[in-house]
């Protein structure tokens, strides 16, 4: 049963021009449900939350396990003189492996954590990106933390601005060391920010370039300080043509023609926003140095808020553009040249991202699954290699059971399925019911022989 005393309903304000509120429900510190809502929706969501919690309290844990996408962590900052809430997502296979992972720092964490972690897992599952650790950083004073100092009087509309350098100090001296000390990380870090967060990404690149290797700036507020961040960026590129970074910038065009209808005093920001993004697009197309992997995509059907998900998806594909083989091509490579060729492919990626020089569990599992249709012996060999490399993976043993079953070796299949169930129970694997069903089916087939 769920102890109602450990269930917290948290409603945190998202400080921005759209006046959204963000609500998330946590159970024992695990993030289980989240949504974005406007003020008028607070009461219905609270009623829904109470109903869900009542059902949860009346339901035995034996009838189902929660799908957990992350954990909340509180970090005391001496730099900021406050506590900061982090949301941490560990990629699939983290708990059962020993590998190290790139880190994605996500600004406006609670607002974007759910959909961004979905994007990272989806891209990794389809070998369009490597698996990453996602760290969402919650706001306490968004305008303060994400904006550089300004000399433009009109920017005073956004009160309390100008603390970006202090926030970068917090990242450099407290946040990033904490993540590196507590999780298996590689030195490759990605910064993702939207709006003011995108502005912050530009500021971080220019002022503290050693902190991150890649940046995804979603519809960034380059109009800040009358466009000074863009001029600083141009100056930096000219001085550092071999910077060796990746920068993806998106531009939502869907609401550009609505600026005239926006109420003052924030109308000025909406009027200037498309101007400076267009200027950036022109400049980067003509002057991008060879040392900058860059992408600039405009989204005509999206507006400032809706563009985030697509931008993160496209941005991460650019970051991991070195992953230039599709899943079928990985299958053909392994089929024709063997496991060593697959390992060589991932070893090449390791030189850039600091990851393992061997094929990850998911790659062996997926390639083996494809080969199982036509080349059972080769598939079984891959599955056997997978359990040797990842002996704590329930999924690896379940796939090996599939391989043995396809090869007609039911006793070996049953042994593998049993190990999958044992490990699945230990790790509370979401596919545990499938592992149990596979075991029961194999045992039934053996009885009929």
C-alpha cells in the first residue's frame, strides 16, 4: 500500500511571460506524473490528483508497479544561497550496467522533463543518439538566473534580471561536480534551454565554453539587451574558429505575426524576437566556422511554447550526427562482418563522447532480434555475448531465451527465462510480466515434448 504521508503534490510557478503553472505529483521522490496547466485548470487537476492518490492508496503494489522516469534531488547551493531541486533521469540499462553516459542539463526542468526524457530514450532506442543522463534544473527565479546583465532600460520590464553569471558559477562549482560525483558520467555535456534558457545557452558558450560541448537553444531570446548577446556570439566565433562545439538553434515562426496584438510592456520583446533570430540565421549561414557543427531550423507551424519538443528532437540528432548508420544498416554490418564490426562503430563514437568502446546492450539486443528471423545461430551468439557483457540485465537474458527457443533448445531457453525473471524482480523491470509469460510458455512447450 502507498503511505499517503509520503505522497506530495507540488505546484511550482513557472515564471515567464505566458504565466503558466506547472504541477507534478511525486511518490517517494519518484516522478510519476506531470502536466502543464494554466491557472484556471488548477482546481480540476487537484481533484484529479486527489482521485488518483485515493486509487493508489487502495491498490496493492502487487497489482502493478509505477513507471518511474526519474528522481528528485535537492542540492544546497552556497553560490546561490538557496536549495535547488533537480530531476534526474537515468537511461535504460544504467542500473544493470557499468557504462558512463553524456549528461544533458535541462533548464526549466519541471516544465520539460517528461517530454525530453521521452525524446532521449526514443532516439537512443532507434540509434539516432546515445543514451544520456538528463538533469532537469528547477527554477526559483527564472529571470534572475537565465539573463545576462543588460544596459537596455526597456529590459527592466523583466524585474530582477542579470544573474546569469552567478548561475553559471553555480553550475561550474556545484551542480556539475555533484552530478559527476554521484553518477557515471562522461565529460561530454549538452545544455538545453528554451527562450531565456536559449539566451543563457548563448551566454554560456561565449563566457564559459569549457562547461559544455553542445548546446540546443530553443527559440532563444536574442533580443535581450538590444541584441548584444548575438553580437557577443559573432565576436567570439571570429576569435575562436576552431571551437569544436555543436550548436542547434530553432526559430518558431507561427506566432511572429501576433506581436502587434500583445499587450505592453512585453510587446517590445515579441516585436524584436523574430528580427534577431532572422539575423542569426543569415549570419550563421554565411559565417559559420569549420569548428562549429551548427544547425538552424525554422518551424512555421509552431509558436514559442510548442516548438520545444521538436527542437530538442532535431537538436539531439545534430549533436549525435556521428551516428550515421540506421538500425537496418547496423544489422547488415553485423550480419556481414560480425560483432567486431559493430564494436568498431561504437568505438568510433567513444572518441567523441567518452562512452564505452563496445556496442551497448540495446544494440546487441536489437540487432540480434533482427537476425533471429533469418540467422538464428548468429543471433544466439550475439545474445550470449550480451549476457556476458551485461550479466545483471533481465532483458538480455530474456532475449537469450528467445534465441535458444528459436534454436530448439528449450531447456537452455527456460534457464535463461528464469534468470530474466529473477533479475526482473530484483530491478522491478517494467517488462517483468513478459518475462514470466515467456518462461511459462517455454515450460509448457517442454512438457508437451
